[in-house]
C-alpha cells in the first residue's frame, strides 16, 4: 500500500508533458540511435526477437490445421499491433544505456518489480483488445464477402483473392481496416509504453500524451508508420531471419523517438 500511495503522490499528469514538433531527420536519427543500441547488446535483441517469429509460425500452423486460411494474414500482420507491448524490455535497455547503467539483459525486466508494471500491463491489455477487435473485423469482412464457409484449400483461397471482385474487395477493405487499426495502435503506444517506463504516470495519461504527440506530428508519424511496416515486411521476406535485427532496432529506435517527441517537467 505504501508503494501505491507513493506512486499516486508523484505521478505526472498530461499537462506536465510538453509535446514537441519533430522532423523527418529525427526519424532517421532515431533509427541510427536504435541501431547503435542494438550493436551495443545484439545478443539481447536477437534473444527477444525470436519470440515474434516463433509466435507467427505457431499461429500459421494453427490456422492451416483448422482451415482458417482467411485469417492467416490478418492474424500474423496484426501481431504488429501488440509488438510495442513486448518491446518494453528493449525500451528499458535503451534507457539504461542512456543512463550508463548495466546492460545485462536480465536487468531490462526489472520494471516488473516497479510501480510502472501495473499501468504497462493495463496498456498491454488495451493493445491485446485492439488486436482481437482487428481479427474479429477481418473475419466479419470475409464472411460478408464470401460467406461463412472456409476455403477448401490454399489454392482455392488464393484463386478467390486474385481473380474475383470479392477478392479485390477483401484486399481493399481489409487493408483500409488494417490501416485504421494500425494508426490507432501507433497513436496510443508509440509514446505510451516508453512514457510509462520512464515516468510515474497512469495508463490514461500515457494514451492521451501519445495520441497528442502523434496528432501534433501527423505527417512525420505517418512516415514512421510506413517505415515500420516496410522494415517489418523486409524482415519477413527474409524468412523472418531479418526480424532478428529489424525488431530490436525498431524497439530501440522507438525509445529515442519518444525522447524527441516529449519533454517532461
């Protein structure tokens, strides 16, 4: 109880946090700094990044066995919505390097013993709900276009997608929905998770500040979203091996982007 009271007494509010205007050069600098952090402790980044490709593989196997091919892409692509939640340890590694602290990867999980753990978990739940909503909407869209019967095979499914108007509609509306969910995830998480790790704040405050930072830099943050998707796509095309570098670099870079986006009093 004493710890909770202390956290409540010192926590900051949204008005204590100034949102900065940044430029495209700040994005490239954040990526360079993220790569420097990865080079400082590459074994840690590779260790954590294994989680993501393995999760994608397991989801794929599950979908194939249960004839849920139409959900394979949205479920795997949607994992990017919860990526920030599993990148908190990477943020902490960048924070520790910034402060000149020990870079032992076990130390990056010390936040689970801090007062920040509860709001971080709450924001993680928000991201998980967003992911579930995205998968549900993807399924609803497929049923609306093709009916409830699943495709008989992978070849039939691909044929539906590339040769029919309904397939073109699924691609168009599916990507439009995906953009909306991805933008929502970016808006609440790009600053939200680093802020909760860095300062005593509530989940609501973190979401509010993150959304304010994105809306104040809408063009630059839209470019950041495109960069993230592009790098993840390149990593995935390399049979997920590239993600062992791309994911930790993006995680570290997000921390440095947070530093550029906000100024706390």
